[in-house]
């Protein structure tokens, strides 16, 4: 299995690939208020959970979801919710695709995908180039809740500057011409639910009809992730999801 397959399995019990509850996600989406008959873009859409939640109550919207590894269950879920004719799926590196796409969108989402753009600055640059003036954006990014300990940095393979603080996140948004209209800071309970689902999905999958090699690979990934979380970054790495208004 490659890392994308491991990620797909790990997220199977938590399709919103971020430490955000369904109720919080819906609350965030309600603040986007897309333009009637507007076009929505999700850069790094994963299984498409955010798009499904947004479009299910807005029959006038159409959307494009871009991800380097689109999850196989996306079509079944879209058809089940009768959304398949309103979402275009593009399997591509989100940053590379955004750099050549010449379309403009009324609403843009990018949650947990800033790594594809080399950070928040790159993400907001790409969004700026694709957003209609006056549009709204939903961006989710990891942040430092507290100054990271050496154990947290080692567990994440990170440097202190790899993630912003909340204040730095807000300052970066403002520097790119956006104002934060609403935001959600993931709670400890949301983080725990997300991490236990991540590791638990791999453990459950390993109990199925899989080869011995794949079973051990999945279990090792679960153990390594659980150790990094519990002994490293738990309580230090946070996550903010923010509704940004274009004020330029």
C-alpha cells in the first residue's frame, strides 16, 4: 500500500479529513452563503465530504473537486445523494491544476491541504487567482495551540515555523486581502475523535481479508501514528477552519 491508500483507509470512518465535527462543518458552511447558481471549487477535496454537505441543500450550485488521489467511494456517495450531475471530479495535484486553470469560482474551499501549496501563503495565492472578486473562502489549516515541544516537533517531523499560530494565520489572511468572518477552532474532543478514528480504521481494516504483509503495514501505520499523537503533538497542534471574505 502507498501512503494514499493508507490515508483513504484511515479516513473511512471520518470522511471529513480534518478534526472537525459534522455539526461544526455545517455551521461553517452556512456562513459561506454562495452566490445563487454559483460555482464552487474544492482544492484538495479528498472524499468530497465538504462539497456534499454544501451542495445537498443548494440545488442551484455546481462544483469542481480536485485531489491528487480521489477516493473511490466518492461516486457512490454522490449518486446516493443525487449530486453526481453537479460535481466534476478532477484527479490531479491541486496546486499544479490551480496554476493552469483559467476559470473563476464564486466560493472556494481548501481544508487540510495547505501542504500541497507549500503552506498557507501559497494556498491563498492559488485561491486569489481563482476567486471571483467579493467571493468567500473556507480554509482549514493546522496551527500551534502552544509553542511546540521537541517531542511534538520530532513526532511531526516539523520545524516551529512549519505551522502558524492563530494570530499568524489571521495576519496571513489579511495580508492576502481577506477578512475572517467566522472561524472554528477544533476542540480537544474533535481532535481525539479524529485521531482515534484515523488509527481505528486501520486496525479494523487489518482484521479483514487482507494479505499478511498489508495487515502488518496497516497496523504499523496505526501504531506509529498513535504514538506520534499521544506522545508528541496532542494538545499542542491545533486546527482552525475559517470563512474568509474577499475585501480587495
